[in-house]
């Protein structure tokens, strides 16, 4: 049964692009039914039009409270009937209102080896910490920040002369590759969560 995927993105959308292309190539048994953004000018919305994928723009500033904002997102998604939410560079923390509606069916990519360097500018945090290895993490989303059960991680070397940008550039292609693998396994129902440990059917 092909999973119906809603992709959330706030910016450039390179992760969204990697996943859409992999779904279209049949490498991931899912179909992108809608792309939602919280940013009016997000490049990902233009890309979605080229990909002929419906788009939704739901802006936080249009709502008095976070709860109202998240209810609006849930309502806007209804017609597309997604069964999975894939966050791909979505720069906003989802709260209980939204998460409870998709418990266990929201994935995210983070450009660091969680639980290290949660939150924004993870690549900068890694460079400033002087670590020699960083990378990316695909995880299930819970109400914490970058704290849900870890699905898959890929390590990337960090060099002494790295900047936030040079490290981000080295991690990004690994994000695409890791997210494609993780989402493919998820769509084939090969991921199982026990407490906060994820096991994968081989
Ligand atoms: C990626 O590094 C992602 O890990 C982080 O923000 C960036 C989004 O890039 N959350 P893109 O929009 O997928 O190109």
C-alpha cells in the first residue's frame, strides 16, 4: 500500500527534492500528495509547482495562538489525506496539537548526530565544538526538539579548517541519501519502535 506523504519545508527544499525524485523513481513506495510551507517565498513552493505537486502555505502570523495555527495546518491537510508527515528543512517546532494527530507518523532530518547539537545551526555548533565527526540524523518527531526515536544516522568527517558552510555542504548530500533510505524502509513498514529504540527489518 503506497503511503501518502505530506512534505513540510521552509526553504530551499533540496531534501524535499531528493525524496520526491526517489518516490517518482519508485525507490520509495510513497507518493508526495502535498507540499506545505510556513514561508510565503520559500523556493520549495516554486519547485513543487514544477513537480506538479499541490502546495499549501500556512503562515504562523495569521493565527493568534500556536494551537490555532496547528489546527489550521491539520484542516488544510485534510483534503489530501496524508498518512505520513515528512519534515524536510521545516524550521518550526510542532506542538502537541499537531503531533497527536499524526503520532508516530512524522519524520525529520537533522544535520547533526543527535542527541548532539539539537536546534538551529547544528553545523555551526559542531564546528565550534571542535568535533572530528558530525553528520545527519533521521528520526521520528515527538513533542521535544530533535528528540524523537532515531531511525538512521550517517557520519561525516569535520576538518580543522571547516566553517559552518563547508560542513553543511559536506553533510547535505548525506542527508539526501540517508533520508531516502530511511523513508523507503518506513514506507515498506520495516521500522519498529520499542520505547525510543528503532529496529529495522532486514
Ligand atoms: C538541511 O540541512 C536540514 O537538515 C535542515 O535545514 C536544511 C534544509 O535544507 N533542517 P533543504 O531545504 O532540504 O535544502
